[in-house]
C-alpha cells in the first residue's frame, strides 16, 4: 500500500466577524478565497485534498465543484475548528501517514510553502511540522499518524490542535517559509481589504 499525505482544508466556519458574509466566497483577483486555497493545495505534493464544509455548505461546494477534492460535511461545525479536524480525520484512509491542516482563509498560501512542510516531514520524520515566518507559527500544520488518536480527542475548550502541539513541543519542527503567506488569514472585512491592497 502507498503511504499518503492528506491535506485538510477547514471551510466550515460561520465567518462570525465578517458581518454576515461568508469570507471564503469573497473574491481576490477574481477567484473565491476557497477556490484559491484548494487549487493551491492541489498543486502541491500532497496526495489528496479534503474540504470540510458546514455553514453554507452548498454554496461552498458549488464554488469548487469542478475540482477533484473530497468533501466532508461537518454537521457540528458550530463547535469550532476542532470538530472539523476530527470530521476530516475520520474520513482519511488507512494508508494516510500524516495529515496537513490548512484553514480555508489562508488566502495567499502557495504550493512552495506547503511543499516545504512535506519535504521537512520526509527528511526529519518529526511527528509535527509547522510552517512559520520569522519565528511566528502559521499554516499548514502537519501531524503524523501516531497522533491521530490524540487528535480525535481535541475540543475547543482545551484549545484544539494547539494543545497537541504544546504537549509535543520538544518534537515539533518549525519550517521557515520565507514568506508571510503562511500567517495571513481573513477574519474581518478590514483583513480582506488589506490583502487585496497588498496585491495591487
């Protein structure tokens, strides 16, 4: 059996700080944010891309319906990102040796940054590999199969994946991405405007 890397895109949240808009359906350079992120992931070295949907799931699906990704419906999306990570983890195959977790609003992520995480895992075999920029942790975060059972026990009350990373702090490998694209996300209309302006 071929060992696989599965990249999970978190696209289920309610965009609570976007004043009623679904941020993932906002457009940057003519493409929805979710489409930009999914296309980037599919152009990286990962073997499959899973997109977790929840709030406005049909609209998000329609925005990327032509892309060869797998959809995972998280019916408990209101419980936060931890529930989406767990929903996707239950859907990966037995040959998946590691997952990469990427929020759907990391709009400027590029394949090179994802590949740096993949390549570091391949060479170092660290159980957790985190993309970073100037010492600031970002995304994606790679977690090896040996941590899957632990991940299935996370929740927002205990700080989700951050708690896993903290418990294994001495084993975490941080990868300098040489770009701030691994830390830029969209939470507010002002964030979206800033990102658009930076691209002009």
